[in-house]
C-alpha cells in the first residue's frame, strides 16, 4: 500500500474509532481525522514490531483494518486523557 492508501485507511479508521468511542473530543473532526491517520500508522507499526504480524499490502485485509482501528482507538483514548478536560463544556 502506498502512503495515500494509508491516509484513506486512517481517515476511515478514525471515523470508526469515533463511532466506537462516542463523546466530545477536544479537537473536533479535524483532530479525530489526524488521530485516525496517526493511529493507522501506529497500529500497523505495533502489529509488525511487537505482535509479529506484519501488515498485508492489501487495502481490504482484515488484520490491516483491525490494526488501524486499534491504533486509532488507543490514540483517541490517550488524547482524551491528556486533553479532554481542557475544553469548556
């Protein structure tokens, strides 16, 4: 997969992570999209590095999607812990 595929996968993974973890995010849509793209890269890296499961070079591989969504969820949770209370309700 090229970099554009990872960005598209990250945007979709960020949206799915947002659906799975609803609530107010300090960054809004743009912040969630950035977290999704970063989460796709982080999830793929963690999968290849520590889980000994290199990601496939196919956009439709389930393990690739799981890694991207998992990475997005982790980054979204960390982001909410660090910056969640800084925004007035």
